[in-house]
């Protein structure tokens, strides 16, 4: 049985990432993995669980000697914090696909729910769902929420620039309710993402609070139903950089009450994706 330093696993994400691992936290997230996300049960390296969570997820049968059970009090002592989600798992990180492979696959047609952006993630079904690009997000919760929104409104994939937090940071995974394990994603410099989208013929639409910009509804109506498009969101404080704005084919806004400044970036993405989904049906 592997001996795991759980306090370090919980506190030092950089060490986990360097070892090709991430931390899955809670019954819902681990349940998604056991159902096939992130490589399924075979990708699980070790599990620490309360007896109740182990029974609920049938962990003894599904992960065997990779399971360690402890009482809630013992787990609190072992992990160094008030453990209230019942289960932790160390999971191998996937080998991510090339940026252009993911864009080309998801831009050409829709993508079914798949565990990570491997090369076979996209499967043609005739839809043209929107892609999402995130530039220089800072807050881990926003990253997780963007994945949750992307999954809810059927975005094809999420492309994050290399300044965004790692989507497999445990708090991002938890905030996403595990959807980071289902929505295809890649991470690369923003210039590489924008150039790859342009090469693939994807129309990029940057979200802005600028009242002079077209609304999301107007931007959606301007495009033919079979035109692949990407919504581009920016940093929580400064929005899109000047360079990224210049790369966008057009800009669009969410109509708001007079005097309102802006929305939280994850909230703005949810509104934009909903509006896009309604207008592009």
C-alpha cells in the first residue's frame, strides 16, 4: 500500500503537479472519476475516506488496497484541518492534447461529455456549440465556476491562457463540482490560443462592459448557425488586454442597468453562454 503524505498533498499543489498528480475532494468529484472521468478508477493512486463515504461509493470493491479508511476525527488529525467532505483521492493527471487538436475537433462539431481533452474527445453530432477562452484569470474559484458554467450551457471546450490557475488545483476542481473532469480544456499562452482559433476559422467575440459594443444577442444574430465561435473573457480587474481585444473579431456586451459597472467574470460568462445558447438554437 502506498504511504501518502496527505498534509503535503493538501497544502502543496506544486509538488503534486510536478509528480503528475492532482487531488480530488468529495463524494461527487470522486464519483465522477469512478464513473469514467479523468481516466476512471485506474487513474486513482490512493484514497483516504471515512467509513461512511467508502460504503456510499463502494470504494473497497472499486479501488481495493489503494483505500485507507479513517474516522472523521482521525482524518482531521491526519490532514490537519476539519475534514467534512468524507473522501480524498490522489489521481494521475492526464496527458493533454495539443491546442490545435482540441480547437479543430470542437470547432468543427459538438463534443460529447468526455474525461479530459484527449485526441478523441470530440465526436461529430452536427452542433456548433461555442468555445470559451479565459485570459489571465486570477481567482481559483472563478476558474472552477467557469467550468461549471461551461458544462451547464454546453460549451465545447475551455481554453485557458497560461496565467490562469491550474484547473486541477483542488479548490478549482471542487468549485466546478467536478465538471473540470468533463469539459475539454487546454492551457497555453493567450497569443497561441487566439492564433490557433483564427487559423481554425473560429470567430472570437470578446466580452466587454463597453456600452458602445453590440449586445451578445446582436453578435449571435450576426453569425450563421454553422459558424464556429468563441467567447473570450478577461481578467477580473482589468478585463481583456489590449492585445487580445485587437485579436477579437468583434466585441460584445451584456446589457445592464444604468450605472452598473460590471459583473463577476464567472457570472458574466454564465449570462453570455445562456444568451448565446438561446439565440443560436
